[in-house]
C-alpha cells in the first residue's frame, strides 16, 4: 500500500496535486499547516481515502491535534509535531512512540525531510510540500507486514 504524506502546504495546493498525480497513492495524509489546502486536495481527489490533522497555523481547536490510524496492521500516529517540540529534538516524540506502541510516527512542522528508525518506530517528516524553492513529500509503503518510508523532492 502506497501512502502519500504531505505537510506544511501553506497555500500551495498545486504542488500537492502534482505529488498525487505523480504517485497515484492509495491513501493521503496531510499533517497540517493549511487545513483548507487539505480540504481542497480531498475535493480534487475524493476517491482517495484522506486524513489530516491541524498544524500550529491552523487554529482549529475543535480538531484533535493528533490522530491514530491503523493500516495493514500498523499503528500510525499523525501529528504536525509542534505539540512534541520537534523543532528542538525528537525526545518527546520518541517517548510518545514508545508509550503509544507506535509502528510509525508521522510529523511535519520543521520543513526538513527526515526518515529515521528509532527502536521499532519508523519516523517520517515529509518536509514542506508548500516550499516554492525545494518542495518535498513523503512516501510510506506498507507491504507484507513491513513499513518503509522515503522523502521525495518534487521537481
């Protein structure tokens, strides 16, 4: 299963559309910083299952700051990352991953792409799809009980 992971779109819906058209994912996750962008993307591709969480710029206090998703037997946490202080370190995120028994921890906020395996948890920050100079997105693949992730520059 191919999952497209997007974050920090900041109004650049065109880049998200290009990533969807390039990758043809089975699922799309948007990790915040422009909730409306996520809605517009889902309106464009309503047939693709879509989940999102708000970022620190979204001001959506009625929405949960994080979401636990289950795909192909994997426990996946979606969050923007600001509530875990990811700009300073991944220490709090690592503790949360252990406490919640996560297989995959998805976050954005830093605008810096990252793939890291810490213990049993795969961490993925897709970078910023909204960056006009160097946009990135993430691909999460789950197959045969294994999860893999990579970040991709949108040329």
